[in-house]
């Protein structure tokens, strides 16, 4: 009983102090809006009326990740560093892939004219636009509920990337000034990405397009605007018309998995000469043979292998993840060509903490390898560095971190 009373007293004594601290931070936030953000907004053509409407009643969202309140000594990335890294195969669970495919085929029929026009204008295949639309917002069916000004305001004021989100906040105010989303209708994800294609505000200003001719780029409610905007984004990021995104392949044991990466490209005919062929049994298209291709193995030897084209890395620019780009390409192919699951099976990998992978990365860096940064994520530079280390130490190269390497690759 004494312990319960003591706990209640502790809550009573500490809760008001915590509430007062938050209240003080809220006052700092409002002051920051008026004295830091408003001058920048005004300099970028935002009216006082738009500014006031945007922030009317807006308070900090304390539930967002990566926040660093004024006076805080700790940041959330340290805690996140212990997050578990799962198998890449989880990204391609059957329900998600099949759902994106089946709905994508319906959208292909429903919006056939718009998709054909955008493909003709941008060179980006309709199936790729559809797959991105499906991945980002479930073809507009996933609710986008967050107030963009609250999200971007909170992150601009007290996040680990405050400067980045402050610039995005100013861009969001410019979007509101142009009346692309009426009133308080500027809705975003928890990260501040807008509408059905999930554009950050600066990308909206650059790539959003009016696809239905009503004078507004409404990526929240207009499928035509969404389709046109995604196509424009990919085209301006360098999509090469006429080329595919990539092909699943069989990788002989004689070809090193450490050859992965966009900086180790070679003509696809050279990969063929090394014994690489498509899992479908069909030859590579004739026009692709002289063009450059790159080995991509998101799970090393424990998963499917691919020869990808520069268009794969355009998809990766949309969302900086090999698995995202692979998902988009794969679902697009399923929508248009009816292909099945990957031929290569995902192995029993994962179940490591990011800190385990970071430890391996640190060891590899100390030995002179370029792992692309000690971040606990096994990107292609980490994967191939593991493969090179395995080859040099007489081990069979797998090009992916696993529990057995935790002891061998200890700094």
C-alpha cells in the first residue's frame, strides 16, 4: 500500500512539471512560427491570410518520431538503432503484392485514356505509374489524415532534420497560397508527404501537374492529376523511354555476388557471356543487350537476383530503397504481363538488430571497405563488402549479414 501511495505521489508531483514544460515549448513554437516562419513565408509570396489559416489552432504533435524538444539531451535515433532488421522477403508478402496487382488492373481499365496520354508524353509506362500509385496510397484508397502544417511545423521546429522540414513547411505554405488544396485540406502522411503520390511539398512545386485540365494540381482528389504528376516526376528524374526496369536472372556460382551495384555496370551482353540468363527462359530483348545493366541482389545469395537498368535507380529516387524499387517494378509487371512470384526464394535471413549490422559495418570500414555508411542497413555497398571480405578470407560469399558473421566481423 505504501508503494502505491508513493507512486501516486510521484505522478502527482511530476505530471504538472511535465505539462508545464510542454506548455513552455508550445509557446516557443508559436513564437517561432511568428518570428521565424512568417518572414520566410512572406518573402516567398505567402499572404498573411494564408499563413493564419494554415496555423489556426495548430499545436505541436508530440507523437511524431525523431523529435528533439528544446533542452532535450537525447534523440530517438539511438533507441531506433536497436530495431530489428527483418528479411527483405517480408516486403513482398502475398496479400500486399496481390492486392496492389488486382486493384491496379482495375485502375488500368478505369483510367486507360489518361494513362496512355501520360505514357505518350513522358515515356513512363502506365504499369509503372500504377504500381507507384498503388504502393504510395492504395490507388487513393488509403486515408491521408494528418494536417500537413502541424506535421511540418512540428518537425521544422524540433526534429533531427529541422532545416529540411522548415524548407518543406515554406513550400507547403506556397502550395496553399496557390489554392491547390482548399482551406485546411492540405493533408499529409506523418512524414509530411502529400496526397496520393506522396510528394514532399518541394517536389509538389516541381513535379505536380494538372492532368484533368481544371487549372489545379489536385493530387489529393484527382486520379488524373496523380497519374500525370507521377509520370512527370519519373521522366524528369531520368526515366529512359523504351527500356525496362530490370529482369530476374539465374546467377551462376561462377559469378561473384560482390559485382553488385550501379557503379559496376556493363553491357547486358557481357552479363550474358558470364552465364547469366533470365529465369523466364526468354532471351533478353535485343535492344537491351548493348545497353548497360547492373547486378542487384537485395538479399545476397539468399534471395532472387536481378539485372536492372538505369530505370531501376530512377524508381529508387522516388523512395530510397532497393526493395521499394523492386516492388514497383514487380507489381507493374504483374499488372500488365500477368507474371507470377519471383522464381528465387527468399532465404531464412534477418532477425538481426541494426546494431549488429552496424557493428559488422564498422569492422569492414576498419579493414578498408566502403560500406556506404555505418547505419545498420545492409545496402548494396555493405552487401558486396561482406562478399569481398568473405572471398578474401576463404569463405563462401553470401553477400548478406547473418548471425554467423557477428563473431567473425567484430571490430
